[in-house]
C-alpha cells in the first residue's frame, strides 16, 4: 500500500544528531576552531559573492554600530546557560570559532517579537523593522528536514491533508471551516480540546500520498513547510508572517506554494484549479524543489552561518571583520 513502507525514511534521527553534536563539542577543542576561523572565512572566494552577500544581509540586517547593553553574555557563559540543548548545540557549532569573551544577546524558542537590542534568534516577524532579530539556523533537527519523494504529483490523491496541534486561533478557524469538507482530510494530534477533530498522527510518507499538504503557521513558522517544498506535493498556506533560516519572506505566492487568503475563503477554488491544471501544479513543485536546493550545500551553509555571526560582532563593535565589504548593502 502506498505510504506503508515509508514512515521511518523521512525523519532525521535525534540519536544521530546528539552523537554528532556531542562529538563535535568533545573532539574539536575551541582553541583549534578559533585558529581556523580566518581560513574558514576565506572560503568566500569559492562561492558567488553576490549570493553570499544577499543571504548574510538577509539574516543579519544590522547596518549601524550598536554596542550591547550590560545584559549581554560572553560566548562561554551562553554555552553553559543556553537551553534547550538543541539550541545550544546548533549555536555553539559556529560560535566556538569566535573568541569566548565576545558578548551577545539571544532568545531561543519561537520568537514572534523584535528584540530591543541585537540578538540571535531562530525566528522573527517578517517586516522592515526586524534588524535586531539576527537569524541563525537553529533547531535544525526539527526544522530542516528535506526529503526524497518518489511518487509523482499526478498519481497522488486530489485532497488536502493536514495534521498537527490545533491550539492557535488561526488554526482553529481553519478547522472550523474545513474539517468536514470533502476535499480535506484534517486531524488534530493534541487531545486537550476539540476532541471531535482528534485523529492519529501520520508519517511524512503518508502525507506524500496527497497532492496538497496544509502548512499553517503555528507559534511562529510552519515547521513542515521545508519538507513539503522538497517533495512532489504542494504546500498550501496564506502569506507567511514569520521567517527562519529558510527565508520564508522571500517565497512567492503561487510560485513556490499554493497561496490562500488569510480568511481561507478561496481554498476550494485553489485546490480545484491545480487539480484541473496539473502543468501549473508541476511548475510550482519544480520551483519549490529548486528553492530548497540552495540549502543543501553544507559547506556554503556553514560559511554563511559564520559570516552572519562575524557581522553581528562587527556591528556590535566587538571586532573587525576579515572583509567588511560583504556587510554593506548591495
């Protein structure tokens, strides 16, 4: 049966993640990492410089020198205090290349506000005034899960599949409107409210049996958006309000995903359109897959992470960068 053999093939192993993270921490002394920083940053010469500038200046939008307040902590203190551990591991993977006395602010978790001074975050509101929220690639084990989908779009079910915790008002509104709709297979995975919507969790493989997959934001971004866009199914969602390292603000409606109105009123029309026009649907799949590809170059992703952090310490008046011209607006 389609989907029955795939549940374990699309999830990253948390055990392997922790083994690698602890191995990096224990087996690579910080002093060795700091000695290699300049050599790591010299990798800029191997990549498209304009592309690097665009990515780095997207995540770190600081344009002026902004010294930090006394509330800032040294890198070595952050390593001891930061929780959850996945945030600590993901941030220290790159912070360990910098002098441990350098100071920073950070807010881990689902961040939906702009910090009052420059701080590292996983997520931030989309907008023109979010410069103090400097995005790092955090909670990677949960958010950056790209998949290989072997099932062609045209062979999938003509329905929208949706599973998740339904606690936020905007998700509740969607379920109130479409839970019993014949073009939708919706179910909530939490048990604390609306028991009439409760259904079992589905594997990613089981989601891939459907042409359309719901990608509603939760506390911040829609966690499943990344793997949907790497599949042969279509993400269905309103215009995103928050973004992470995935740069959700740069996604184009009806180009990278199927766009629906904020009140969800055009959902049925949109599903019917892409069922009747598979060539248009396949173009979105192609565009989405191409967008995802930029995040698969691990060497370039590491370099961008280091540059974002270097720019942070530069803009908070703590060090001189190897190449300050990367941090000017193009």
